[in-house]
């Protein structure tokens, strides 16, 4: 990754991020064809966000995320492999960021199985991962309305939850910037976040 990233740095911050998000050096994919340009407002006063809380049970609204980049993952606590792997990748990438950059980022896990993953369950689960990660849970219909903006709908059957496996970068204004594959390495993810935060 070091060689790839040094080449990207020579391009400049804006073009480097464009290369990363277009799938060039880091094999990332854009999400423009899978989601609207703006995501639903996560606000208690709008139908799209009514009833959303974090892992402490505190209500969530857009003000909490305003002005900051978001790294979003949709998952559930009983997931046997994809979710813990993605969250550990996020954790290792976040550990590699300096505090000044980390302060401009909100890593988010949206509960794909909110009927089982209430605030207490999420709080215990996230204890294993980076302390900056904010969980989002709430009524199933509200979660589904929020996650539909990222791609195919969540499907729940026989204790299994089918959900998007990728990570998503969302800009400070709520614009979906890109989709990052679940198999992304911590180093590539950290480099992508640095580029996005520096642009």
C-alpha cells in the first residue's frame, strides 16, 4: 500500500481521492448508481429518523454528525464473520489516524437487526471495537428506510440477516461519496479516510 499511496500523493489530494473512490489503485467502487446523492436526514423531527438512538439510548439527530465525514457499516451483533471482520478493519484503520483527523470523522454502525440489537446489546458488542464507533438503532421501518439508501433492502429470515457487506463513505453534507469493499485492508481504509479528510 505504501508504494500505491505515495503515487497517489503525487497526484494531489482531490485526484487521489477520486482514484481511490473510482476503484483505481485501491479497488474501491463508487455508489452513485446504487443510491441517491443525499441520504435521509437522521433527525428525530423527520419521519426518516424518528426513534433512532445510539448505543447509550440517547436520541440521534443530524446535528451530531454535521460537518463530519461518516464511515458507515450496516451489520448485526449475531453475525458470525462479516460484521466482526469489518468492524475490526474499521478499528485498526481508526487507530492509524491522528486525533485531529479522527475528530472530523464519525464511524457508524447501523443495526441491521434492531429487534435484537437494542442499545444495551450494541454497547456490549462495540466494547470490543474502537470507542469512536457510534451505533444507530431504532424501529425496523425507520432502519430499513435509512439503509435502503445504501443499496438492496435488508432481508431477515430464520435468524439470518442479509445486509450490505460493504462500508460506505458519507460526506459532511450527507452526500454518499462511495462504497468500499468489505475485503478492504486496514491500511487501505486508513489511507482512503486520510485522503477524504484532507480534501
